[in-house]
C-alpha cells in the first residue's frame, strides 16, 4: 500500500524526467496524480466493420496488419511508416507521420484495435496516425471512453493515462475520501473507489455521471464547510446590542403593505443586530424589490435604541434620491435625517458634521464624502452601503471604523443565486428578497434587428407625444474609442438623433467620461422632465428613479451581459405607465441571439443571472476584476449549481449535528478542512 503523499517519482514507469514534466502540471504526489481530472472525454466505444465506415467517421476497427510496415524518408524531418490493415470486409491504408517506432510495434499477421478518423477517396480508405492497441491486451486507449487531460511539454495523453492507471492501482485502498458515509448515503453518492475509477476511465456515460456527481459534491461540501468555519471565527467580534423593536408599529406607518420577503429580510437583520455580534449582511434583491425599506427598518430600530446610522451611496444623484426616500419614510417616526455630499457648501457641511458629532442627528445619507476624516459620530451603530459592487471592502471598512464595530448592511442590485453569493461573500450572511411588491408591471421586452428601426423611431415619437420619456443606451462613448464597426457611440448617436431623427424632441447625453457634477446635472434635468430622450452609456445602470420613463432602447445589445441588460431594463416601469424595453441586435451569432431571448421570457433577476453565469462564466460575468470565487478542481460553481445547493444543505445539516466536527466519523473531513486552511490561511476567498 502506498501513501497518497508519496512522490510520483516512485511510481513504476515514472523517472526523474517524467516527474519533472508532471510537476509542470502541478502533479507532485500520488494524490495530485489521481486528482488530476480529465478536461474532457473522447468516446471511442464505437466499433465498425471497415466496409461500413463512412467518410469522416472516427471509430474503432478490429483489423489485422496485412503487410510489413514500410518506412520511407520523404525529406529531412519527415518520416513515413505505411501499412495496410484489413478485416473480413475491407482494408485501410494507414500512414504514420514521424512515428517510426510504430514499425517495431505493429507486426504483420497480428490483430489490433485501431482508432482514428477515416478518409474515403473513391475506393480508397485511409487513416492517418491511428491509435492502436493489441487486441489481446487490456484496453486503455481504444474501445472505451478515453479521458483527455490538460497537457504540458514532455507529457502526452498516453503517458498520463498509464501513469494515472498505475496510480489508481497503487492507492486503491487509500483514496482521498472526506465524505462521511452517512452524508454520502443520504445524497445517494457512489463510493470513492468507483468515483475515482470512473472519472478517469468510465465504463459508460452513466458511470461517468455518477462519478462526477460524487466528486463535485465532495469538493463543494468541503468548501461549504470551510466557509462556514470562516464565518464562525468571524462572528466572535462583538457588536452593539440593538434590541428588536416591535416592527408592526413601523410597518403600520407605511403607505403600503410590506412584502413577506421584506419582512423575512428585516427579521434576519433584527436577529443579527440584537445577537451581541456585529451584523455583516448582504441584502440581495431584484430591481424594485424594495431593498431600501429593509434598510429603513434597520435604521429605525437603531433609532429606537438611541443609536446613529450612516448610509453610503456610490453617486451624488443616488445619495440625493436615497436621502429623499429615507427622509419620507423615517421623518414621520421622528428620525432626524441629514445629507452629506461633495457639492454641499462648506457651511452646510460644517453644520451636518457638528450635528452628527453631537448626536443630534440619527441618520446621515451621503457619498464617499462620508469617509472623510472630519466625519465623526456620537454613537454610530449601523453602516449601510448601497450598490455594493461600487465600493471596495476597504471603503466599507473605513466607514465602519467610525463606530465601535457597528453593524453593516450591504445592498446589492445584481442578484446572483444564493448558492454563489454564499461562496463569493464568504464573510457576509445573505438575505434574499425574492418577491416583488404586488402590482408591479412587467416591462414588455423585444429583441429586434435593424429592419425594425423605422417602427421603433415612430414608437419613440408616439410615446413622447404622450408625455413619456425615453432612455437610449449605447455600448461606447465616442468615435475615439477602439471598437468594432457598427457600434453605436453615445455622443455621436445623440447628435445624430437630435439633428436628423428627432429634431422636434429634446435629446441629452451622459457618459462616464463626463465630470460627475455635469453628469448629475443632465440626469437631474431628465428626471425633472427637461429632456425627452436621454442617450447614455451604462452610467444609468445604477438605480436612478425616473417614473415617467416608459421605454428603454439598448443598441448593440449583444455586447452587454444579461444581468446588465436586466439592470438597465429596471430603469423603466417604475411609474404607473406601461413600459417597454427594446434590444437592438443585428448579431449573426445565434448563441448571442438566443441569449437575449431570455430577457423576453423572464423578468426574474436571479434566473437571468444564472443563465448569464452559465453562458459567460464567472470571469466575464463579474468583469475583469477578481470575482472572488474559490478555485475548484472539478466543480464549476456556475454550472453545477444544483449540486452546490445540495452540498451546502448537507454541510449545514452536518454542522448542526457536529459543529466542531469531533465525531470520529467526521475525522477525515476535519483533517481535509484543516489542510485547506493550512494551505491558504484564512483567505479562502
Ligand atoms: P430596490 O430594491 O431596487 O432598491 P426600492 O427600495 O427602490 O427598490 O423600491 C422600489 C419602489 O418600490 C419604491 O418606490 C418603493 O417605495 C416601493 N416599494 C417598496 N416596498 C414596497 C411594498 N412592500 N409595496 C409597494 N411598494 C413598495
Ligand atoms: Mg435601490
């Protein structure tokens, strides 16, 4: 029996040179070797009679070598070995390029299994460089589903396959297996030996599926437990106890009925805030799901406890909007709300600062200006940040540092599946608002091509004649940018629309390269009805409220992510007017077209982000910025969502029974997790 930690060099057939080559693939030990999972598989299970093969088929044939393989040197650096193989039904001319050693391996009169792609020209069948194995030896390369591994120089598929074959035999009694039997049984997973055998050398596709499920589950299960432990350690930080007030009093003062999802989120926050530990919670909810109200309820409960709150928004215009909304909700309860933004006069700022410091105000709503050293609080107990992807962890922390470990609440406008949120925001607890307030109208969405341009322009005229406003979003700012042909740019397109298409309407333009003050001014003018059409880049993505806007047109829609388009669509349908979203795309690419169709069919932001993640992968979805998803060997966090959910559920159940993993049954699991921490320290994500 061999230890998993044994160096691969000690495996039969692997010398120093191969070991060095394997190390370039990150394979040092026996464990690394057997956990080096295939990138994909090639199905070589199909056998055929030579006469039945069609041109272009890749199949196995059982054939006998009919003549002595002949070697010829065409020119320097090109050697050919030619031979003919045959079965009862016909023959194939086989050529090997620069593999002269096959001459020794293939013997006239002996039968082999050949696998390769057939070319048929007239009566002649040929095969180049087919893979072969003697008919009577064990088959690793033919007649089976063959693993395809990632390679590096000095390591061929063949070398890896035989090394892994040997590796599996060496450690068949000591496979890496951290899953307690009870967990494996409950989740109906196959056993580790079966999983390792079939992930590398599947007997059939069904077996492969079982093996994959088991290994993915195990990986995600261990990861979930590890993340849970990080959370455990973190919550030791004590927080101010904010005892939960009776929220009914708050709710009954509101002009609408709070949704169940909002109530659930509020209760989760309230439980955190009175727990004695500092709250660290993310509120996820679709556009318009009413996240602000959850924030307001938390602020109110802090206020009831005589404590202050701070609310930070990414732009001045959003800060103004939140200031207005929060004042409307909270002032009737006696909460004193202040504002702090860059554009306020020095005098106004001074006044705000002193009220905050003296504890004469209960809530301040502002921008980054809140991070300034001059901002001091008397008893800051709650810090809320909106649209969290615009703020770094450090900024959140900087604001929190103005209190004594205040509770923090982060609100995200890009909903992602809970399972993923748990992975990405390892340090945050997650509440999800998965229900929209009643009566929310659906924004009718259409994916159209250039042939609809005239009709859409007429529609724009009709809507604005009715007094509605229109957003038009372009993927680029101006001509100066490097971009493919036919991409609409906000500046030029706005000019063109104003001068040639809609001279009778008032067209404005905003983009990310404008000064924030200038941008806010134009945005404000649009919000106040001073413009009919606002052409922009995605700067309007963030939640600005213009209830009178009833149509959003997105140009070159294929260039946006689905979640981003969904966010953009959320800019309309915020008032009482029937609203529309038109996505222009003349992409020939069928995939990107069917991708866009998802938006016609659903308005569920969670579903949309799931689709988006599946199609684009986490790298693209979250932007070039580090997405914070932990690295995995076999699981794909975005496509293996179902298994992820099961694994997280199983992890929660196990921790409930055995929080410290001290049961003997869980010893291997504990060891695996400890190893993970030893490797990566606390920085799992
Ligand atoms: P978001 O989650 O996108 O930040 P908001 O908090 O801005 O959503 O809420 C969107 C709109 O819905 C606001 O006008 C708000 O007043 C309203 N709203 C919030 N909760 C409810 C509710 N329970 N019933 C009806 N309207 C609500
Ligand atoms: Mg919002």
